[in-house]
C-alpha cells in the first residue's frame, strides 16, 4: 500500500462515508489522504454553452464543499483537497489516482442503502468495472461509526486453493495497517444441491487446511492468520452468519472476466455485498505499475469471486 489514498468526494452522505473510511485507512497505514471532487469536463456539455463565470462558480462551490469535508479529517492525517475535471466522476477519480500514484480509491455506497450495508451507485459501479486501482467501498453509515484503525483483514478465497495474488494483496494491507489476517474459504457454498453434505464438509476442511498451509508459509513475521470455512445455503447466507468486527475489511479480487489490470466485479463478490456489514476492497486481477494499482489481486482468479 503506497502513501496516498484518493477519496471520491461528493457533498452527500455517501461522500461523508467515503471520507470517514479514507481517514481511518490513512491513519492506520500512515498514508496521505487526497479528497477529490470531479466536475464535468468543459467539452462535455451540449446543453449549456461554455460560460467562464459559471465555471468559476462551480469550482468555488466544489472547493467550499471540499473545505467542509477537510474539516472533518483530524490534523494528524496528512490531507489535501483537489478539484478535477473528467468525462465521468469515475474517470476523474482514476486519473487522480494515477496523478498521485495512489494505491487505493475510496467511495461511498449510494444514498438510500441500509445502514451498514452496500448499495452500489453509478460511480461505484463504474469504478468496479473499469478501474486499474483497487477500490474500497464504504458502507452506508460509515460516517457515524466510532471505529479507529483496522482490526482485521479478511481475504475471501473461493474454490481454487493457493490464490497467491489475493493473499499478497491482503498481507500488504494487513501489514500496512497493523491488522490481523483471516482467510475466508467459500468452497462449501454455492455447490450443486446434489453434492452430499459429507463431501462438502470434507472438501471444505481440506481446502481450508491447504489454504492455511500455503498462507503460513508466505506470511511475513508478525502477521496473525486464521482460516474460516463459510457455511450456508448461499453466499449471502454464509456472509450473514460469519462474525465481522467493526474495524474489519473484506478483500476480494476482480473477476476472471476482467481485462488485465482492470476491475470487474464478479458474482461472488456481488453476492457478498448484499450482506457484508464492513468495507469491501476490490483489487484488479493482475499487478499494475508501481504506485497506482500496484496491489496484487486474486479472489476471483484464485476463487470464483
């Protein structure tokens, strides 16, 4: 995890949620925070002709909103505010992440979601299908939580053991924030109904042991690792019945359908979002260049996320 985190800010509750999560991650990882508000590119509007005075008003308003957001960030966290232009909010955030060599983009859930749960809006959805930089999703209500730091990082690993890319990304995140590491095996969930439950239990236990053995060999000194095998009739059911800590992060990888170094939210990750009460970090499926997008992924590559 590099020393910069970009927060996609809007003057909404979702924007405040993103700032709250970004602040917590920056404080835990001793990273700098860049609050970015993206305005429509000047050549984008076909309804309203260019107007210099109106553009100045928009920028001034954006800067005022950013100043309000900045005031909520503790002084101990190095942070700056930026107004940028883009053809879309997501495109502007990705460009800003490249500009600052950021390792993470943080956005909030759409307004109207259940408190503590994710509801993807247009910006988050576009980011999760195009970004080459890892994206962190702040659940609705994050702004109201009284959580400091990151207590645990859970890497969601599916049917294929040895998802080293996802493990590497999760270890880096845990190391940067001083969090414990948990490996979540989804092998026994969403299997065909015809499969005998005894077979499921055996396969799940074997998978968990295999993942744990490989993970322990790869873990740096000082990182704790636990393994839990998800149980349930579906991904949603399994996630709902797992224990989640208030200061936890869930990490998943991009779908195998994604282009190299790009995100594409897969079916398992999408199902997890419905019930996940903690922030989710989605990482691209191959290593990007140093700086932006340098986190290695893999839940979907090493799993069926």
